[in-house]
C-alpha cells in the first residue's frame, strides 16, 4: 500500500490575543496520543498571527507516557538540517522529516525550546496536554509544568464569559506520520462548540474504538468563527475568532492531502454575533446567505474528493445574545439543510437531540454550560453518540 503523510494531531491557528505567551526562554512539551501508526514523523510550525520572529533553540520527539515522561531515546528534529532556526513573523514551515516509529495508541512528546519571541499564534484546544517550563528541557525525560502568570487572565475571562477556555497551544500547526496502512483523517471544521472538545473528544474515542488505526480526528475549529465574515475589529480580543470559514478552508483543510471527511459545524456565530459585543449589526446575514455559503464550501471539498458532513445548528434561545429574529433565522437555515440533504454526503440533525421539547427555540439546559450556549459533558456525549459511524465505513 502507498505510503502517505497523515495528520495525527493538528489545529487551526488564530491570534491568541490576551492569551499569548510573552517572550521567555521556555520549553513547550506537547503530549499527543496517536490514533495512527507511522515510520517517520514531521512537524509543522506556524507563526502566522505573530508580531515578531520566533527563535527556536531545539526540538525533540520521543515516545512517552500520558504525563509526558520519555520512554526510550529521543529523536532530534531539524529544519534545513539545523537544530536552531528562526520562524519569521507570518511564516509557517515544515521541519525536516525524521525516522521515528509511532505506534497506534501510544503517546508522543513533542518538546520545543523557544529561545526568544512572543507566541501569539495558536489555539485553545482540549485534545492534547501542554507542559511549559523555563529553560531548555527538550532532552530532559521528566518535567513538571510551571504555571504561568497569564493563566490568571484566561481564568478571569472564563469566569466573566461563563465558558470553558482551555490552556492555549501555540506554535504547532500539525504533527504528521508517514503511514503505510491506508489511514486518513477526519477534519472537524467548526467553532467553539467543537473547539471546546465536549462532543469532538467523545466522537474521536468512538472512531478509535470502531476503526482502530484507520482514522485520526483533527480538530480544525476556532472559537467565535463565522462562515461568511472574518473576526470583527470591534471585539476586544480581535483576531481570536479567526478569518471566515470560507477564507481559511484552503489553509486548514485543502492544504493537507490526507483528509477523507470534513465535518462542518459553522453557522451559529453568523446568526448570533451581529449586534453584540462580538460583531457589528451590519454583519447580519440571512439563512439563505449562510446556506449558499455552505453549499459553495461543500462543492469545493467535493471536487477534491472529500466527503462533507454538515451539522445543523443547536438552538440558542437561552443565550444572552439571542434575539427572536436570530432564532427564527437559525430555524430557517436548519430547514434549508433538511430539505437539501442530497447536496451533501450527510446532514446530521444535532438540534433534535438536544432541543428543549417545551421551548423549540432553546437547547435543553441540562445539556448546556453556564453560558447557556456551549455544551457541557452531557450535551457533548449525546451529540457524539448520535453520529452514525457507518458513514465512515
């Protein structure tokens, strides 16, 4: 079988805004549990949303336990055969490929020593563990995470917004292995309902159990992301919400050849944000506009041989930014999806699984977090468990 590079982990980058990492000689150890096997590894780094160059002093990869402690010998990663190099402002790059055996279900530690430069490009994903420690610890088998002062900013923001904000993961855009077993990836292309991990992590668990070593689930979601509009400059965190889904499709999905399925869950913020602190009222869109945008995205993906699964929208009537006209537009969009299922590989009705039967414009509160918008664990489980895994057979 032909060998190909497949993502075992990846993320869509946006500007980390107030959650960035100040310049400090520090090691960032990313702990990944690989769903796939491979005989080589390569790492993609990104400084896309930075304001400065970043100086890398060294990178290693090593098999590890779930706490990031090395098992066996580490392997050094280079760029253009150099262990130290710089990533320019706005640049993304692939490090040199390296001989490194990865087994399905094993943990991998990617340790990066950043000598200099603020880290402002990344995401707040909840499907990997990040340890940070001062100094060059890339070759040190065991390290203890050192809490940073800016973690308080994230905790305060989470308290104000009443939502879950995971520790930001900077710099790394993808980790790939050279696979010879015909594996491929399922990309989740969405907003914070996916980025927070409450249904995506459960879905990934089900995929691993059903199709062992066959698929990786790569979460390419960005909080606050909209299908049709870029982040609004009026929002205090500005670039945190990222460019529109239509704009970032090439960068986050089409630039990788291993993607077999894309699950698209965008749309909620297109209807909910306009007229709030997050976006101007002038960004208001109709159900037809979002639906037509979704069709265009699906057509582009289909032309590349990728199967497109679209989620309809859960209702948000309990959310503080909700208004009757926004709820009506979301319901109309869901109707358009339901009546045009044949335009996609599949349409998944997540709304019906979580809706409040007494308030059809609201998601049942037992499935929601404190902000009355995002899923809690119960909501994530019921959404993930309702997905027909035969779609991926």
